[in-house]
């Protein structure tokens, strides 16, 4: 008889633990989802930062060949549409040319705009002028 009572106690105590696990899961799940969404947004911002660096390099490459601001801006915007390009300086042949790209990255994940503001990213590139 003691074996039967032990089995009943084990079954009886297992049911409340299952309910407790469900409640704990229901409490932790929203926090986990919010954390996952934040990590996803950080990944989008990191991607935009890398693309801004590539846009600055493309603009600097174009600036080594020409001083036409429209062509320099177009080179950056082919890589990153919406980027603002500034030609900081351009010297003579063999001297450095500096380009700075500014880009405002928007929140890509829905319902996160209230928590994470839009960020302004800056990228800078320096190369040597090849043509006058």
C-alpha cells in the first residue's frame, strides 16, 4: 500500500508543476520576444553601418577621378540610396581626397519605433587623387 500512495503523490505533485511551468513560460515569452526583436534591430543597424562604409569608399573612389559633386553623390547613392555625401577636401593629383557619408537608418522592426529612435550613421573615406 505504501507503494501505491507514493505513486499517487508523484502523480499529484506533477500536475501543479506542469501548470507552474506553463505560467513561467507565459511570463518569460514576451521578454524573450522583445529581446529577440532588439537583437534583430541591432543587426539591421550594423548592416546599414557596413553599407555606409562601402558607400563612402565608392564616393571616394569616384572623387579620385573627378571633382563633379553629382557623380560623387551618385556613386555613393548607388550603394546606399538616401545617403548624404559631403566632399570634405580634394587636393591635386597625389594628394588626399576625403569624403564623408551620412545616413539616417530607420527602425525596420514593427512596434519598436517607440523604444529605439532612428540613428544617424557616419562613414569616412580617404584616398589619393588620380586625375585632376
